[in-house]
């Protein structure tokens, strides 16, 4: 007898999310590879990156002006003798040996401050005549000079493994001379759309058929989350073929199914997964869109790489059975599948982050479910405003494409007044 999923495994949004995070925390990526720095953006760093020397390596002027001893500017205006001009990139031999009392040196942003100088006066407050500079404004010691090593000491860790490389991280790697970086191999994520009514996008749909959008939206989400999508052929609502395709999908590091799951009864997808000895962690979540949502893992004895911990741990592959309605598929991926994928990609865990925006128009809804409704965030500068994108329910892809965020409504809210600050999940 095949195991059957517990029909009562319906969780609140928070419980389901925590459960997914707990499982994700135990997952490890498949392997590492060396990539060129120029190709590294968006990849997950698999090694620490350290400062190869003090940053800055010399006391660096942050303004164009005059390097001075701040104490010389106690009486204003001050007249100082200019003993040289220091450009960025000068040889150490061209930097004055020492600035004595009553002396200044012209200096450019990025140039080394000479010994003895403790501040740089901006050129705007100075006037120069020959070898004399007159300074009209006082300054505190330390101003406009970054001391050597103040940003980082040689050997200090600047980037930690598990971070996704963005442009700032790439800048750090470049600044310490790393032309190549070790990153984690991207997880392979099988994507399986199901449904007799669903046809390939190259085929002409019959009158009661729909084109397969879920495979494509999921593939795009997988890429954005740092994985490599492996799209499978559309599975019909027929157990034999479905089982073949699910078995193929379980060869990947993670399997995403769309459609064929529904709450309260054992839909085909759950049935086939149960036959494959799946362990179900939940079969529904109290959210809209997307109530039927299945999370579990299937044991497998396929060979693993040396680390032996890819996929769902030694010998198991995680899967999500996402609801087939396209907006539900998208939202459920972001809320639940993404943390598992990110963990397989080697990313350090991170919490879902919400921002707040002012609701533009009163909102009335039913209680009982936590809602993530496609919405439009607008407003300039700090005045974030949000309004629902008018939609025809969780099949309305066009409305979702016009939206740019999800407005989050707590399950106990029936009415939210215009002007209230509400949580928003960015897309
Ligand atoms: P299901 O979860 O299988 O009951 O699917 C719910 C609804 O989602 C179906 O009636 C379809 O209209 C739609 N749907 C299912 N799969 C897809 C897909 N791959 N692409 C677009 N829409 C889909
Ligand atoms: Mg279906």
C-alpha cells in the first residue's frame, strides 16, 4: 500500500514558511566552480574574500584642496607655505617627507596625505598666490583624510561565502585583485506543468485548452533565484505518464510541479508522489492565492556527488506541488519554494522582507486567509503608495504583469481604510 498524505496538513502562512526555512537550513549546494569576476554577478560566493592589503593602503585625501596641520588654522585667515602639490598615483618619492608647522601641500582627491598632515582643507576655502595659500576656514584633525587601513586591515574578511554577488560585492573583489572567484554550482530545478487542458506554447490551443505559462514563469523565477531550470514536457492528468515525468524530475536537485494539487482530496500529483514514498510536510497553506500547496520530499538512492548532501539531503529530493492557477504558482514559488532553492544554491538564509506603503483606496476582503494580492506600488521619494491591481482572480496573468508587488492582508482583516500603512512584498 502506498503511503497517503495526511489530509489535515494545512498550515498557516507563518508555520508553513518556518517549516520550509527549517528544511532549507539543512540543505547544501552541489559543488563549487571557479568563474571570472566579469561573469560572477548573481552567483553565490563559495569562499571568503579578504583584503590583500590595508584599505586604503595610504592615508587618502577625500577632497581636492590642501593638506594641513589642523592646529595651524587656529587663527583665521591662516597663511601657510605651500611645499608641493601631490597628485593621485604619485610615486612615494614625490610626496613631501614631512609637513612642518606653518606648511601646507596642494593635494588631489585620492592622493596620499604627507606625513605630518592631519586634515585636508577643501580648495573652495583657499586662495593661492605663488607658494602661499590663504585659508579662510578652520578644520578638525582627521577631516577629509581616510587613515591607512581604516576601511579594512590586510587579511580582514570583506565578503563571506553564501552571499549573492551584486555589483558592490564585485567591486570589492576587484579592489582586492580577484579576477576569479569560487562560486557554488547552480542547482538544477526540474519544472513540471500538469493538466490535460494545458498545451505547449508552439501548439494552437483548442477552444477549451490553455497555453502553458507556468513552466515559463517558474523557469524565470528559478533563474532569478539563482537556479538552473530544467523544463519537462507537460504531464497529462494520467497517473502512468505523470509518474514517469515525476520520476525524471526527481533526478534534479529540486522538483517544482504546477497544477494537479488541490486541498481536501488527494489529487493526482499527491497520489503519484505518495506511491513514490513521498514524505509530506504540508498539503495546504491558508493563503490566497494558492491554498492547495504541497511540500515534501521523496527518498532516492541515486548516486550523489562527493559531498552527498545535495537535493533533499543524502538520498532525498524535495518537491513543491504548486497550485496550477498561474498567479498562485508565482506567489507560492516566491513565498515557499524560493528559500529551498536559495539554500541549494548555497545562499545564506534570509527572511522575507516587507516594506510599508500607504493604501490608496479602501479595501474590503474576507477573513480567514493571509492574502498576497497583486498590487501597484507608486509614489515619489518616501511617499510609497499602493493600490490593488484590478484582477479577475488567480488566473489573471495580465493583471499580475501590470502589478509590481503584492499587498499583504492579514487573515483577521475585513476592511482596511485608505491611508493606512500596509505591508507590501516587492516583486
Ligand atoms: P489545477 O491546479 O491543476 O487545478 O489548475 C488550476 C487552473 O490553473 C487550471 O484550470 C488552469 O486554468 C490553470 N493552469 C494549470 N496549469 C497551467 C499552466 N501550466 N499554465 C497556465 N495555466 C495553468
Ligand atoms: Mg490541473
